[in-house]
C-alpha cells in the first residue's frame, strides 16, 4: 500500500530534550516536506527537500533540522524543543514539487 | 507578497444546500492550485489540481474552478459525510525549488 508513515504518532516531552520524528514513504517520491499545523495559522511548511541532494527552509524553520540521506526517509529533528513547538506535525511527499502531496497521519507533539 | 486566503472560515449547511468555498491567491506565475480535504486529527487528502484559468474538475458532489485570481470549490447537494476542513495550496518558486503555501482552510459542517 502506497503510504507515508510517521513515528511516533503522539509524543509528550520536556523542554530541551532532543527528539526525532521519523518520516518514510514507499512511493519513490522525490519531493518531501514537513509542516506544522496550529489553530488559526493553518499548515506552515518547515522544511522541504526537492530530492536527496537539495533541502531548504520553508516558512518556519527555526528550531528544526532535517536530513535526507536516502530518498524514502526525511526525519525531523528538534535539537532543543521548546513549548512553542507544541503542535501537530505532518510529513508529506510527492512525485515532484508541482504534483499533489501525500500526507502522513500526523504527529502530535507536546513540549512541557 | 505571496498570499493564499480562504473564505469563509467556517460554513454550516443543511444537507442538500449547495454552496461555494473561495480560495484567492496572489502568487505570481501560478504552477498549480491544489485542493485538499482534511478530517479532524488526520492528514490532508488530495482532491484536485488546477493549472490554468478556466479549468474545472469534478469529483462526486465537488467541483473546483480556477480564475486568474481565485479558485472556487462548489459543493452540490452536500451530505453530512462532506463535513471536513477544505484547504487550498499553491507552490511558490524559491531559490532551490518550490515551497508550498496553504490557506487556513474552510471548516464545513453539513447538518442532516
């Protein structure tokens, strides 16, 4: 089944404790992206990756890191999480940057 | 400044009462306008892509149209299962590829 998977689905952590949210797709997609969704602000792009060689910041990259060492995986890293990073996070992938995106099920993160 | 604005923020319809949702954009050099449906707590699900003014696409009770400044999602004779948040998104060219801007969505409730 074609899908985007994210883990964990739910995470409660404390300020400053490094964490990684994994994202994997099995559709051989080139373009992958991370979004955060907050009430009233909608979906905002954190980072995107055109392909394994190109990764760039979206609109809200502060406090996040990503890596794209292989085509299928695009983990999101929070080196020192803070309460303002409490949010619902979505990973997405698409064939290219102008095709429809397929979204993962989301990761609900709470930083205390 | 590139922007995507959706209206109304929320819409309540009686079952069978047709209406339209609006997505206006100011991105220059449109490379596609995407419509998604999002159920609570889930990732957005792709509905349509429109590429040029005058284009229309249909799926069951939904029809999306595009002009040079806005897109409409027309819902004909909606059913309760059409209740969801509807999002539109446009890609914007950046130095390294394409970012995506999402509108904040229209929350649709269809009352039986």
